[in-house]
């Protein structure tokens, strides 16, 4: 290669490098500027299972997208450019697709390379549950109807909170003694109903309830998380219990607009 061409290529490389640095600086400045403008958005994200506190999460997450790729129901999305420092980080929108825990292994947290989603919390809960199970059987011979794997998964699903469900009484059909007939959701989503092995497309399922109780019927954690309470006079009201982990299924299947039940993100303890 001639000296002239080498110098030209070098100049082009330096120009491209300078442009890249300027662009990155601009994006960084824009991100910090947007952070001030979108602080509510950043705090309002419903993060995937095992997310560490938000202020730590934003630094720990490397935006690799592995949690997005591995989610079997495609519940995990990446935040758009207008979300400040949250740009590119994972979140869940229960209006579109809830985290129904049907993966069983909490694999989004298991695959996270930086522990922004902290899997040891789930693993510890599962191991402890199995240890407690075997304490009931000193000879370590379990009855045929007792599956340690099911016990482990049960404990893992209850180990961490994404958020907590909140009910808007005035918007709730059950509170007004009303039922619901129609598709489970008006948009296409996926979930595994409690007690079922296969996932379904929610818009292909038609329900007919004299009193709307979809949030209770389809909750993956069932009576541990939510029950329907008789208020008298033909009125009923969903009662959210301490076992609610904020998976968002109740919000996804709620037929009202706006939703009568929504998930408020919960700040998890430092790990």
C-alpha cells in the first residue's frame, strides 16, 4: 500500500474515531439529561424476577438482552431510547405480557451474567424448601405423590417480589356485581393456566363468568396471593394477600379499561 493511501486511511480512521467519541458523549449527556426528566419512568419499571434495587440495577445491567431471549412467554422487553439511564434495560409490561413463572426455573435470573437479576435468592429458597421437606422423612424416602422438584419450584416462585397488585375498587367489575364474557385477553399473549401443563394463547380462550374473577382464577400462585371476598349484596372484591409477588397475570387478564388491578413495582432489598 502506498504512503499516500496509508495516510488517507489513517485520517479516515481518526475522523471516524473522533465522530464516535463525540456521538457517545452526546448520547451520554442526553441520557443524563433525560434521567432528570424521566425519573418517574425509571422508578416505575416492573423489572424481571430477582432485580436488585434500581440504583444498583442501572449500573449492574449490561443490556445484553439474554433475559429477553430466554423468556419462553416473551414477557421481558428492553426499554426504549426515551427512558434515560434505563435505555436498553429489561422490564415487563403486564398489560402486554405478564411474567407467569411458567418457565419454572426463573431462567431470566439464572442466565444474567452480572447478577443484576440475582438468581442465588431463588436457588437458596428452593434448596431450603427441599431440606425442610426431607426433614419430614428421616429415611429420605418420599411418598410417590411428593415431588421434591415441585416443592423446590413452589418455593422459588415465592422467593422474590417484582411488585404488588393494587385493586381499584370503583373500576372492578366484581365489586359492582358484574360478570365478563369474551376472550381472556383482547390481545395475544401467552400463559400457562394454574394446574395445566401447556401454555395457551390468551386471545383464543373464551370465558363466561357471572361474577368477574379472572384475576383470582388465573393467578399462578392462587390462594397464596389473591382471593375473592364476598362483600354482600351481590358484590365481591379481590383481596391481595402477602403471597402476591407481582407477576402481573392479574393485570394482563383484567378486562376493564383502565385496569381494575395493576402491579406497583416494589423495591427489593439489597443482596
